[in-house]
C-alpha cells in the first residue's frame, strides 16, 4: 500500500526526538518535509542516512509497481495502483473484448456489427476495445483499422495476463479481489499481471450483464466475451465510464451553444455552466419541452453554477466574452437570457456586462423549467 507522509514521518528522527532531527542533510528543511516528499515520490528514501531499517524495507516494498501495464498497440491494460477510486484514481478502463472465430460462417456479419457499434456519452465515443481472432493468424488485420484493436488468439495467449474462466460467480469474484489485494496491498509480484475474466456464451443476458458489471467494478482489467451484444456492451460502457472517471476532475461537456427542437432566431435562450450533471439535467428538460430553445454552456472547468461563481469561473465578464465568442447577437433576435435561479444575485452584474440583453432569473431545479417556460410564454 502507499505510505502517507505521516506514516513515514513517525519513523524519522524528528518524530522520535532523536539525534539528527531536522538535520537538513537530505536537502529538505525538516524530517516532516522529507516524509511528505517521499510519500509523493518526489525524493528517494536513500537521501536520509538516518532512516531506520524497518522504514527502508517498507519504502523498498512501496517502490515496486503494484500492477503491470500490458499494451496491445495503443490499448493499455492494467497499471492500477489503488483498490478504491477515491484513494487516487483508476488508470486504465476495463478492456471490453470479444472473441471471434474466423471460421464461423457468420464471422463477417458479427465483425460488421462490432465495427458498426459505438456509443457517445459525455463527450466520449466508445467502441469495442479488442477483438481476439480465433483461427485468425492469416486474417488481414490491416483492412480492419478503426479504433478497435485486433489480435490473433495465438498472440493474445502469449500476453502476460492472469486468466479467470467465469464458471461460478462466487469463485470469480473471490479470485479477482484476492489478486488485486495481493498486488496492491502486498506488492506481491506473483499477482502483478493484469487479470481478465473469460465469460462464456449464454442466453441469459441479464445474468451475464449482472456478473460482468460486478467484475468490471471489482477488479477485472479485461472482460472477454464469447458473444457480442450491443445492449450488453452499451450497458457496460456506461457503467465503466462512471467507475473510471477521475474523482479529481469533474465531468464536463463542451462549452458551446446547444440547440433543442430546431430553434430559430426567436427561440428562448438558457444559460448554464459546463458541469456535466447540470448540463444533462437541463438538456433533458429542454429536449422534452418540445419548445425550440438554445442552451449556452459557459466554460467553467466542469464546475456547477454556484461553485463556478464562488471560484470566479462564472463572472459577468467571462459570460460577456463567451457570448461574443459564440456570436450570440448574430444568431438570435431574442434579447432575453434565462440564467439559473441559483445565480439570481448576478442579475444586475450580468445586465451591466451585457447591456443588449435582459437577464431573466430562471429556476433553481431543472425539473421546474417546464412550468417556468409555460408561465413565461402565456
Ligand atoms: Fe530528517 Fe533524515 Fe532529512 Fe535529516 S536527513 S532532516 S534526519 S529526513
């Protein structure tokens, strides 16, 4: 496991009020500063000559890579450093792979379905990551070039991956947890290779989906399916996107003017920030309103409206600059902009910065937009 600065510090001379406390020989002003830098891997442990043997042993263990990364072209598998996402972040999303038999009479059809399949969600377009070609040594993969990676079964079997055949949910999940714990907590090199679960063909797609979802969360680096199913993959990709987001980076959407229900120059104009959750809540309401509208999404590093305002990422000047960039005055004759109800206190400030627009304070919650618009138009 990763040692924290405090865990390291308690072994150092300053914590024990021993000789050489804060001697600065390591180049750090104090033992505490050294401990923090060591925890962040900014210095190596051999910089302190007075470090006790037990801490040296812990640091040496800590230096080992918990899980190796295996690369197939530009596809990376494994490389995880933590058990839980909130500790830092997960690194490489679980690879979703399909095994295809080139001798299957339905091979071309199955391959075409895989090639045609893609989903786009929160600015990310997702495709099947890997196709393993059984009996496919002679298959010309040059003709297949797209974002999906192709590999012959023979080459796939040469990769240093730990295989778990999913015969039983309890056994598979137990093995996955054991392997990840050994790799991360004990830095055990016998368990440092990425793990894949092989899921056999079944008619019970709900059961397959439930098992695969669990393995995706804990702790398969790759799932290999004998069959391809669009609904199954769309579900797993959606789940995977949520599990593998970096908790330190808010999900954000592109900053631009979004259009709903074929708006024209007289349509109503809403505004919000590029925080993904707010955007989808508002966009969903606007889409279902069946009233033509625009939604201006301002750049705010993915922060929600109030957070963006308090972090000065949503100021009147920034809004004015964004509207100028989007050429809003050319796009619409409407001279009203509806801002989120939480930003009511910015009304005057915005009106000063945008003299050609009337600022209308909208709703606090997205679900109230429908009633708000009905009252506005009548
Ligand atoms: Fe503390 Fe060791 Fe650095 Fe001296 S060399 S300040 S004892 S960490």
